[in-house]
């Protein structure tokens, strides 16, 4: 039996009808496109130059050198044992991947109870928002001498993370003294960027200060948990090699061109058809496990940032047999499904009403866990629920949700994990990364850039008078202000 199973019966027409469900004939007709996309994806992913240029190097992350991983595991163990607190600064994948790992693989209430974290550091996340309240509270209550800081930024210029680190650095300096930099690790570009420059400057003054780990080239932030997140896993005492083993096993499963043998390809194909042929542009991502609620947030970033693209992709074959991609500005397609995070059973009392009776414009992906590390049973003499385990009730709720959706002709699918472990969690992440990448192939878009994210950054940089904002961008900002009339403000 597989430790991770993908059940897509309820995406099919025999369960939810021809209007809303995918037919086997539609899957067969998509077959030639699947084969073509598979050949192309394999071609570019097997070319090292293309992998780097196109940000496909994430495919190789689970296969990293074991000695490098052992060194990170050792370093993280030292930090986790030595410091009372770890403050991790980052945004996007530099935050969501780490937070999802901590919630999935550490005990609930990890920071609150010393035995549950095996006497390791508390881990806090900041630098992911410009709201001043959370950081203010942390710095007011943490002891800088007992706090280690990790700052994650490829360029060192991302506003949210940079602003937080500027504040935290001064807090450390004031509380620790001249050698405060020995309590800092930067995870950043190995060669360029202001954060890398900072590392060099500080290490010239003190070789033990501002140690650094590299963000590997050719890996976008949302695909980089198996790079930037490794130190965090080690600090929390999670076996990195077990995470990689699960991801490697999923990579092998997802290497087949056969839809019925490749769960990631099948997930991509079904949702591609559901969106374009059945009018389902929204996906509700609903794990039935509290430990996976941040994994739902991670997936929503992965899907939205990867597939939400205005332009189709134009591919060019270069002389060295590698490939480059650019936006085809003659073909505006505004692609991409809209992800909505939810969780069972909490959101069965809210969003599920809309899922069952609202517009039939969505699919639901559920995650079910077969066995939990801890369980609770209702005491005897409590009527209907007497002696029922919470895990049993949770499984029944997922089954009931599946039935309610299917009875209302609402397409849904279920991913079942044998348990939540480093192995299954690593496999789950790789599954969704591959499924998202392959859906990008089917859509003929670049799933590995994020030009839409840059628009808000450019506006902020322009208003902050940061050098280097392109003149055309600056002119567009000035020529197209947001217009406000008093009568439309109540």
C-alpha cells in the first residue's frame, strides 16, 4: 500500500455528472498533450543549463549531497540546543514553507511546552508582514543574549524582511554587544545582493560573525523549502534525510508519462480540464488535520504565484541546446486557478455551506490522515460519541464531506497520508510542486516567474525613492494613480 494515495473518483463524471465531472474520453483526448508536455518538461529538466535558467533546479533538491545535509543537520542541532529562541525572518516561500514544516512535523503548541520540543529553541517567524505589533511584542519579551536570528532573502532587499532585520539587528547589537553577529545566519544568494555583501563585510571584521548558507541558483522561493528550510528543520530536530527520502520516492512515482501511473500528472490534468472545460476556476484546499493547515497556506502560494499569469509562454531553443522562455505579449490569457485554504472540520461550519450550495465553480481537494501519533477518545456514557476516538470521528467527517459534495455534483478529490511524518510530508510537497509545474506545461505558461508580484514592489520602491526603478515603470506609476472621489468614501 502507498503511504500517499490520490483518489480522484469524485472528479469523474460517473460520480458528479458529465457537466461537472471529467470523462475518461476527455482524459484520452488530452493524452497527446500530456505526452508532448512530458517530453518537453523532461527535456528542459534534464538539461543543466535550462534547469538553472528556467528555475527548475528545485527538481534536484531532494537529491542533495548527503555530506552537505549532515553539516546543516549538525549546525541546526547546535543552535537548537544552545539558544532559548530562534527568530526566523523571511517572506513568501522563506516563511510559508518553514511554518508549514514546523506545524506538520513538530508537536502542536511547540513553543509553549519544553518537553514537546525536546528542550530545543522556541522558533518564531517574522519579516513576513509590515504590521508592527507582532515584532514589537517579540523584541519586548525575548532576551537578545538567548536569541539566534536567521534572515532569509535572496537579494537582501525585500522590504518586509529587510525592515524587520534592520530592527532586529539593532536590537541584537544593543543587547549582545560587539559580537552580536555570531548569533546571525544569513541564507542568501551565494554571490550577489546586499545581504551577501553584508555577510562579507562582517566576516572580514570577525570570521565567526554572520555565517551564511546559500540559496541555490535556479530555485524560486516558493519551490525552495528543500533548500532554504533545511536549517529550520535541523533546529527543530527533524531528520532532513527522511524528508528527502519521501520526496525522492514521490519523484520516482512522478517520472512516468502515463497519467494512470503518475499522480501529479493526473492531478494537474484533472484540474486543467475542470477549470477550462467545466468552469471550475477555484480550488478549496482542505486538509482534515490541524497539523497541515499551514501546508494549505504554502500550497495556495505555490499555485497562485506559479499559475496566475497574464501571458502565454514563448520558448526559444538556443545554440547550446538549452532553452529560454519569455512572455508572449501578443497572447494575453490570464491563466490560473484561485486557491482558497480551509481545514476540516473547522470550516465545515463555514465555507462548506458555499461549497455545497453556492456557485458550482470550484473543486475541493481534501487531505486525510489514516493514523495520528496522538489520539483522544470520548469517555464512556456520553451517548452517541461514547468511546469514539477523535481520529475516527475526523475520518467520518471527511467521508461525510466527500459524500455531501459528490451528492451535490461538486467535484472533489482526496489525498490520503498513512500518517504525518517527515517521509510523507516530503512526498506531499514534491507531489504538489510537480503537479503545479505540469499544469503550467499544459497551460503553456512560465510557472516559475512572478512578474505580478514585482508590481507592488516597484510602486513601493518608487515612492521610497530607491535607485534602479525602471524609468518606464516610474512613468506608469505617475501617469496612472489610483483615483479617489470624496463621494465614494463613506
